[in-house]
């Protein structure tokens, strides 16, 4: 059944993407330049929502935008419609996957916290409106830098920091690409994703939710490493056995600021403030958690003082025994997007190729080799020689793929298990350890210099 789901698109998915593409194309050229073709695309978007709770607002907003009036309210309606379409697509894909895996999922029932301060958000909405009116092709250095003051204001308030970080990163991409008119290719969907998410975060309704403390034992499955020029993050996927007898699929992350010159295994040194996390990951140990905050979306907020390394636990054994019965967390409303899907899965009995797995039930599953991190020992060769894989099922580029987090392979006629987090305490391979020792000095030098600046 998994093979069938992986190779069949749910009904309506292509239609939803076509509507999204029409709106995204209008954002490329700017809402101040709506011609007949783009007006028809926006009208098709409005027609798709007729009879829905958003129908009236989307129809009115599209009509006003085509007529030449663009307000914050109109843009919020467009961003909401786009997010709803991608959210419905996400739900259809994830429901089919849950059915194929026999995975149960809790419903979304979070209670919202108080609304955000409206005065701080107006500047962000103003810049986002300017971008939509101008269009990506019209963005120059002046427009790209127009939100700088707003970012500084937002980042000073913890309640608006999420929006501030998003706007800061979005602006940095635009500045790096400016003037966008000279680009051969524009990242159309990515920029529209960032814009729409920012527009919704800039509304005066909070998207944050209360957390609840949990106790229990965390069984790690694998680590997804995210390396950005300025941030290195390790996201641990695992099974949380709580005191009420439930087993839940959860994630927990730690991160550290970096510079672009720090990469590969030495990036782990940026997480020196999290020795328990690194030990658990490197030595494949359980974690005894006490009062860690759990979000409604299944994220554990890591605190070293509330976690203790437990006994060794083979992630493959944990997956074989406990993964099938684990309950998955619901996806927060603004995270309902096909690109966000990352479902832990254990694959066995396949025939591995260089870029895909031939599944036991028939069919082929692509392997996301481009997601293998430089900070871990997992290589394409090990994946191609694997007999079992712990990974994340993802939807990207219109198809399903698996991102390996760990594999069991045969190397020199001996079975081995290799995990992306095996080098969390330093490389275990002699050549990599030597290179890391040299590169790691840069981390120590930068940390020492930062300490001097702070002392001053």
C-alpha cells in the first residue's frame, strides 16, 4: 500500500498547485501590473473559494486588486487563500501516507495565546505590501533594504521575533539577488512561500500556542542536520514514551550561530552548550526527560537541565519495535505545506541503487542524496550499499523521496550502522578527525574573539 501512495497523487493536488502558480506569477511581475492573463489567474483563485468561509473576502480582494487597489486586508486574503490551498494539499498527502503506514495522528486542538501588539506589526505589513505591488522583478537594493528598520524593531520584542527572523532572512535573499530584473531564474515558489507566511505572521492574531510539560523516556531515531551560512541546527526525531503509557513521535532541536567558513564536522563544536544532547546523539542513548515543554505540533523544547542521558538504545531496534504504534502530532496551521512533510519511516527489504530504492512491494522511491549533511559520516556510497534505512519521507518537486538519517550497510563484508549524528562528539574516522582538528581551531578563535567583545 505504501508503494501505491508514493506513486499516486491525491485528487485535486495538480489543480491546487495550478492555482498557486497563477498567484505566484502575479507576484513575480507585481500586483501593480495585472494584465488579462494574470487577472484571469486571480479570478480562478477566487472562484475556487466560492462557497467557502474565505470566499467573500477572497473574491472582494481579487476584484479590488485587479481594479488597482492593494491594501493590507487584500493581501492577507490572498496569503490566506494560498496557504489554505497548500494546506489542503499537505493534508491530502499526509492522510494518504498515514493510511499506508497505519499511523495514527492526534487532532489539532491548541488554545491560542493573547494577540500580538499591533503597533509593531504595521511596519512589516507595509514592506510586504511594497514587495507585492512592485513584484520580484522590480526589487532593487533600495526595495530589498526597505524593511531593515522594521526588523530591528520587531526583533527586540520576543513576541514578534519569529516574524523578525523570517523578514530578516527574506530581505537578505532579496538583497543578494538585487536587482532581481537581471536574474535568469527567480525562485518563484520559495519567495511566494516566504512572503505569504510573513503576511500571515504580521496579522494581529497570535500564531503561538501554549506548551505542556511532559515526563518520560525519549528513544532517538535519527538527526536531521540543517546547515545555513549563519546557523547550524541539529533536529532529533524520536519516540517519546510518556508516563501515561503513550508513545509519541516528537522532534527536538538545538542550534548555534555560525559564519559561512565553518562547515562540516567542526560545526558540531557550535553546539558545545548542549553536551547531553551531543552525547545522546553520538552514543545512541535514550533520554530521560523531566518537565520538558511539548508544543501541540510535537516539538520538545530542549533544556539540558531537564534531560539526562540514559542507557544505549539502537535506533533501528527502537523503530522496529515501537515506530508502528507511535502516535504522530498534528501539523500547526501555518506549517501545513507539502514541503514541511518529514515523516520518520523504517525501510527494509529494498534493493538499493545509486539514487533510489526499489521497494519490496514494487515501485521505486527516490533518495534525497542532496540532503546528506557534510557534518556526518553518511555518504551516497553507504546509502547505495544499504539494506535498511531510517529516514524521513518528504514531498519535494512533485514526488516523494526519502532523506536517510541512518543506514545499515555492509562494508568489507562486515555489517555496519551509520548515522548522521555519529560525529556529534567529533569524527570517529581518522581522516575526518584530522581535518576537523584543523578546521575546529577557527571555531575556538571566533569564540574567543566574541568573548573579548562581550567583556568589553
